[in-house]
């Protein structure tokens, strides 16, 4: 209980430190104004996770050790697959009882291009 509170505080501080000073001051009433001022500089990169590198898992499926019944699917919130890739199961890591998902090109079906 105490520990999770501490983690939460650390996380909050970390996020706050990453937000530029002028954005932190913005409240909901000013948001409209803020948006109109910053559409050119912030819209592309600010609120989207980056694209996962090839070796970076995009998700995990935690399963029960013996039955391998999937109990929980976890997606990586730090990065996502690009539009041309799918997040698919690539590894079965029995040491952590989870299927590991990686981004893989989604062009295997009938999307041949020339
Ligand atoms: C997790 O994802 C798999 C594959 O997409 C699906 O079959 C399963 O029902 C999901 N399980 C949960 C708990 O979301």
C-alpha cells in the first residue's frame, strides 16, 4: 500500500518534469486557446507513443502455467506498432509465463504491391 503510493508520486513527478513549463500552467479553460496556438508545433509528436523498435515487445499475454489459458493481455503503452505492422505473438517465454508480442510487417496476406 505504502509502496504503491510512493511509486505513484515518483511517476507523477517524472511526468510533471517532462511536461514543459508553459503547458503545465494550462488549465481546461485555456485549452482552446492553447490548442490554436500550438497546433503546428505539438500535434504530431506530443501525445502519441513512439513506434516500437523491432526488438521491443509491443505486448504480453500472461497465461496460467499449465493450461496456458490467457489471463491477461498487456499492451505496451510506451510504444505502438506502425500502421504497416501488427502486434503479433513471436515468443513463448515460459520463465515469465507469457507470450511476447512484437511488431511484424502486416503484408503477408493479399496486400501485394508492385
Ligand atoms: C487476449 O488476447 C488473445 C488473442 O488476441 C485472446 O484470444 C484472449 O481472449 C485475450 N484475453 C484477454 C483476457 O483479454
